[in-house]
């Protein structure tokens, strides 16, 4: 298994969670927190029920579940599954559920004590949506009033940890180092003509970059619709979303 920066912080994080049952994790992009931490909590036996991890976006939810399942050598829906609005891949074997933020609120509405859930992880909490804030507030209330053994973990790349740790009752803060790579900026010779659709220009640019470079490529687009349309236009092997 590939060594990731988060691996060095896992012993301290697991010790804090074992001792306090809550923590705040700061880990830069690329550290590996999203796919390593839930599996580490499961392996360490720190959750006596399902592990629920919140993601801010549907694509991130599916991708995180797929990567963890791949790590275990399983298809999605066995040990690791996901739930988003209108789509779910879970089974009786599922121990880790990756969900979009609104799912947790609905879970609490139907089961105020979250019976069967042993840990709730708030990934990328820096994005601060209403659903994430409400979910954390309700989870803290459940922990204080009904389930003092409920494990809570807030994770983020650039989160100001002190206020969140204070909100969680002075939870311990664990930090992980990141991993950076040199980046070269290359500008287009001229602006894209106004009569060329964004998706077409983006697909052409990706093809051009693939011909001139080696290794992997990461393309950022505004939303899921643009991502899917650009993917449809590409005929390159190994394109994933």
C-alpha cells in the first residue's frame, strides 16, 4: 500500500479518539485523510457501529467510497458503501457509509439517537454548509445528551481548528503534513473564441496537454454537468470522474 502523509499522524489521531472520543484533524490536500482515516478507525475497532462520513459533494461521496472499497479489494456496497439523494450502494455488510451532508440530518430526524452509528466524520468541514453545521450541532447534542460514546471527528485542509475544537468541548487537534509538487503555469496563446463552447475548448485543451506531457492529469471544471459533458467529448483511455 502506498505511504501517504496522513499515515504518520494516524497513531496520534487514533490515540486521541480512543481517549476523548472526539478530535479535529487538520490535513492538507493530498494527505490522504478522506480514504485512510475511516478505514483506520474501523481497523482499530474504535466504532461499535456504522461509521458515517459526510462529504460536501455527490461526486466526492462516490469517489471516496470507491477508493476505500478498492483499497480493501471489494466492490462498493460491501464493507464500504455510499448514500446520496436518489442513489445508494449499501448492504448488510456495510460498516462505512459515505454520505452527502443532508443525509445525516434526515437520519437524525428518523432516529434522534443515531442507534447503530458508532462514529460520525465531517470531511472537508471548512466548506461550512448549513447542512454540515447543523449536522455537527445535532451530533454534539446527541453525544452530550444520549450517546457519550459517539465518536465525532471534524476534518479539513485549511480549517481554523480552535473554534471547532472549542465547540466540540475542547477536542484535541491533530495536524498532518501535506505533500506538494512543483507547478508550472502555461497560458493559452490567445483567448478562446466566444463562439466555441466551454466543454469543447476544455476537451481540446486536455487532448493537447495529453500529447505534450507524461503522467497523470487533473482537470478542474465548474460543476458535475460540465465534467460529464467534457468526459463524453474525450476519447482518451483511463478518463475517470
